[in-house]
């Protein structure tokens, strides 16, 4: 474990699998204290124990990002246990893909609740701490789906672009030099994301795409760490990271 990491305390949502899990491991290995949030506490606790076994600092708390109270508790846990909060990685998300004409309104609402409202809840929880400290960094996992709109991904892409817009707005409002924002747009990444596609055929197709040429979640974790580890006066605003073979 290194002792040179500038971001001392990092909260990560969606840390129970995929990109969030890899990010927690990566930045804990660079010396940050990590606070892990997601709904599956068993997986979070296992990861926190693994990080601590390797000499790192980690704590876990069950959160549903759609609950403002849960997000307030998550940020409070960082401050209570580690004394501050330097970075919030709002990474939790779902991709319940389907053609718009299927009118899967429940899936649309779930994506809006988790992918958009979840990020806003995190922002609302972290902002007062960042303001108090006069230091903070919002990192979000958006998607290349928002950059190239493809069939079945429109609503998902819409939620990701809402977050991209939100962060750019925040950036415009925060030129006083102490608040950084970063939107990371991954292409296909080998995670559990496709498991939540409702339609079995589309689920298999998405899994197949991932199995064929997706990049590892560790690659995205390194990109997130790169943004975080810059000096305070350097803001990495957008990162696009996709498989070389992705169209
Ligand atoms: P995973 O399905 O592996 O991870 C998603 C994470 O989000 C899990 O830890 C899950 O934890 C958490 N999560 C889902 N719903 C909630 C909720 N209501 N409250 C709290 N946590 C929740 O997929 P990825 O790692 O791929 O996804 C991470 C992010 O990356 C997502 O925002 C996704 O949209 C984005 N992304 C992924 C890409 C890919 O190809 N994999 C491409 C582009 C972007 P739990 O179920 O325990 O709550």
C-alpha cells in the first residue's frame, strides 16, 4: 500500500461487482480509504475484508442509491470512520435494455431511479461535506451508449446523458477551484451488467458481445484512478474507454 495518494477517502457506489469492485481494489491499493456501498452487503463485506487483509482501509454499508437517506448514511460513514470525504464515485447503475416500442415502463423507471436519481442523491449527500472542506471530486460512470445511440439502448443512454449533462452543469457552476467533476464513459466491460437485461434473447446477445470483446473492469478502474490522482488544480473532465474493436 502506497502512502502518496492525494485522495484520502473515497466513497464508491456499486462496489459489490464489476467496475465498482475493481475500482475499490485499485484505489485502496494506492492508499485511499474506501467506503463501499451497494445492496448486496455480503459481497461488500467480503471485498472490504480482502482489502483490509492486504493492509488497506475499507468499510462497507448496505445502500440503495434510490434512497436519499441511504446515501446520506453512506457519506456519514466516510466522515465518521475516516474523518472526511475526498471523492464520490457514483458508479451504481443498471442497463435494462429493450426497444422503446416494447413500452417496458417499469424498466425505464428503474433506470431513471437508479442511474439518475441515484447520482443526484449522492450529490446531495456529498455536496455539504465538499463545501465544508472546500475540496471534493464527483466521478460518475456514464457510458459510450450516450455517445453513439444504438437500438434497445435509448432509455439507458438517456439516463447516462442526463448524468453527463448534470456534471457539466456542476462544473460550470464550480469554477472556484475546489470541486472537480469527471464523467467516465466505458464501452463494453466484462461485468454482471448484462445479467439484468429482461428479454432473454437480448440478454444473451449482450452477454455474447461482452464475452467476445469487452475489456476488463480493471481497465476502467485504472482510468478512474488516473482522474482522481491528478493534482487538485487538474480536472480530467471526460474519459472514453472502450474495447479497441468496438464500433
Ligand atoms: P454490475 O452489474 O457488475 O455492477 C452494477 C453495480 O451497481 C452493482 O454493484 C450493484 O450492486 C449496483 N447497484 C445496482 N442497483 C443499485 C441500487 N439500487 N443501489 C445501490 N447499488 C446498486 O455492472 P458494471 O460494473 O458494468 O456497472 C457499473 C456502472 O458502469 C453502471 O453505472 C453501468 O451503467 C456502467 N457501465 C457499464 C458498462 C459495461 O459494459 N459493463 C458500459 C458502460 C457503462 P447491488 O446489486 O449489490 O446493489
